[in-house]
C-alpha cells in the first residue's frame, strides 16, 4: 500500500470513531462533512492509482484505447471507421487479451451496422482462437 493510501485509511478510521466524541449537533455536522470529504478524497486517489496502473500496462491501455475509439466513432455515427480500426488491430497483434477485445468490439460494431453474418463469422474466429489457447 502506498503511504498516501495508508494515511487515507487511517483518516477514515479516525473519522468513523469521531461521532461518538461529538458534543453537539454542529460538531456532529462538521465531523460528518469532514468524513464526506475524506471519503471523496479516498475515491479520488483510488481513481489516480487505477489510472496509473492502466497507463503503466500496455495491454490494459490498448483495451481502454479501443473502447475509446469505439465510443468516439459511435458518437460521430461513423462505425465503419471503428470496424476498420478493429480489423487493423487483429492484423497487428497476437496478444490474446487485445485480440479478444478487438473481436468483441468488432462483433458488436458489425452487428449494430446490420452486418450480423459478418459479426457471427468474426466472433466464431475469436472463439476458435480461444479454444486453441485453452487446450
């Protein structure tokens, strides 16, 4: 655990015990606001740690980037470009995690653009690769 995380855990533990020490409603309200702030900061630092963990891992980053590409092209109403990107990913990598994500996103994009048969074909190809890897 990081020092910052340990400090936050300690602060949360202390704040949990404080209401029993409160003398009046104003003090209790102040303590509850402080507890809320500490919980908010704890969540914020959790997001920072997760972001760093993803950024430090090329596989996780590639998966996140593919999801963002899909999201942007979907918002723009241009799923055909996302489809081309996912086919390109499948040509470029042998990494099973990245390939599985590409197959999933590609299958979904094909389905949503009315290309169900192609989606089934793509998903079956991904399934065959996984079955071989699982043996």
